[in-house]
């Protein structure tokens, strides 16, 4: 077992390290306890070398390309910005690998669940931990309805710190889902086969290798941010 396994991959922090190579981690249940940490959180004895370097390593390599275009050897991803007159604009992404990207998102959730790091204390998959771990190990993302995932992009806002990372939390209203906020991206993962959040169906990662990523800005961003995090947090 490795002594140093990152829960969230280092590439996800692109652009938010300060001059001392520190990252700001927000604590949304207690804003005064937000803190700068000198390196991305890691844990020991949760992954073997094969799982960390090969299985999850391949998922991270692909996700790095999908989000930041870091590996031209992968198939080309097409991104189009869609303007809307009735709701937020969005990014429509085609040719994203459903299997690789979904398992990447689930791998962050699973690692947070098995980790003993205090930043991830709110993540406990319970009965789902073994199932999701097995999906990652076997490379089986299941169909769209199983553990639906979606992303939301936070636009920059003068009164909101979006270039940070938050302690992930579970939203228990209605059908439960987990939410991570990492460097302007909300990652949402639904736990049940049913959900009452239409966003998973309209903007979720689909088996046809597409995903729509809403871009929240202005008052819409503040409202969503406050709702999912449970309190107002301003600069």
C-alpha cells in the first residue's frame, strides 16, 4: 500500500496555487476555519501501487486532457458554447469518453470516502462504497441512470472566491447527492437511481459521450452557491 495517495489529483488545482504553493480550502460549515494548505490532501494505505498508478492513473490522465487538453494523443474533444435567453449559458462537449470521465469522477468520491483525511470527513458512501470501488476496479461505469454525474462551471465573481477548493458535502434534501467544489467546478454525484434534481438529466454526462456544463454567473451563481453550500460565503 502506498504511503502517499492524493484524493483529488494535482492537475485539478491548476492555477490556484499561490506564490508559496499553497491552496485555499474553504470550510463552508465554519467559514472562519478555512485555511491554506501547502499541498493537495493525501492519505496513506488506501491504494496499492497498481490501483493508484495504473487504474486510477489512467482515469486521471484522461480527465486532465478532457478538462485542460494536456494530452493530444486522446481523441479530439469538441467544445461549443451555447447561449441561452431563458437560463444560463453552457458548454456543450462532444467526444468525451463516458466511461473514462465518469469513473474518474466516481474515483474522487470513492477515495474521499475511504480516506481518513479530515477534509473529507463528510463523505461516507456506506453501502455504496464497495459497489463504486468495484466499478472502478473493473472499468464498468454502468449506464447513465446509475450514479449520475454532472458538472457546473462557476464564472468569476467579484464578491465570491471561486478559485479555491471546498470541503465536499452531502446534500440530503430529496434524493441525496454529493457535491465537490474544485477550482471553479462543481462536481455533483447522485447516489440513488431516482433523483429530483433535473440538472442531472439536462446537464449530466451521457452515454453518447456528451456533457452539458452550465455556466453560472452573477446572482444565479450566488444563489446556487449559497443553496448547495448551506450558507453565504463572500470575499
